[in-house]
C-alpha cells in the first residue's frame, strides 16, 4: 500500500482481477473519503485503469469531472451510509458466489468461518435490477450488521476497514461459496448449531488481534 487512496484503489482493482475475482468490466471497488467516496468508473478495464480515472463523488450522487462513476454507485453509497465501519467496498461477480446467489440462497453455517462476516450466515439479498436504488436498499438491509452479503442472480459485496481486508474478505467468501457448493454436490452438509456459531463468533471477536505485552 502506498498511502495514496487513488493508487491503492487501482491496486485493489487490479489485484482482484489478477486473482480471477473480476472479469472484464464486471464488478467495482470503492473507498470512503472525507466528502463521500472514491469509486471505479463505469466500464473500466484493469489493464488501462489509472488513478486519475477514479471518480470522486458524494453519497448523494453528485460527482466531480466528466468520467461517469460505476453504475452501481448507489449500492456502495447505501452501504457507506448504513455502515459507519465500512471503509472499502468490493463488489464482484466471482463464479461460486454468483452461482450460489443465482440459487437465491443464503450461505448457511456449514463452516465456522462464516462467523468472520459477523453473523450465523451470509444473507442473500432479493433480486433487483442492477444499478437501481431498489438494489441498493435491499443490499444495505442484507449486509446490515455483517460485512458481506450475496446479491440474488447477481454476485456478492463485502466491506472492510482496509484495502487488503476487503480483498481478503471477497476471496474468502468466494472460497466458502465454492466449498458449500462442493458439499451440496456430495450430499447434505451438517450445519453448525446456533450455540456452535455463537462460540465461533465469540472467538472471532479477538481472532488475529495482537496481544498487548508489558515492558
């Protein structure tokens, strides 16, 4: 990371593309800024995307310059308004997350790693036309209190406090969707009980945190 928001957001978009999470111009990324958000432009290409191409805009929809923001800007803006802890947002059409979303299914508690996203499952928002206020409203409700959700017949969206965190969250959600679909193909996965998931959620509250030491 360079510390420059524009350069880091371009890095995030390119890194997600190289890892197979973004194909063509599908998907978009954004970062919260002092006066709104910085977001990838409509129809962008990872190979040619430059920091200057990113669009600075207010959460109301007003934006600077002649380059138009992603058609999904309302999706990002709704989550930033609803989730004060969201600093970076990744929206992708990654294969396995999209396949599960096309079944209109939540990702259930088949694995304790689901707790990473803040709840006992990863909800799937009902379908709405892409780039509409209705999709933004439904997604904000589905992700509320969590850090990720699926979008029916569309894809996935997640948020984190950092660029790396958002990228890793998207990659882990895609992996979990793949594992769940593999388990379904082999049989009926055993789901963790609410008590087991509450224990996992409690563990995740401190998981990965550096322990303070004296001296």
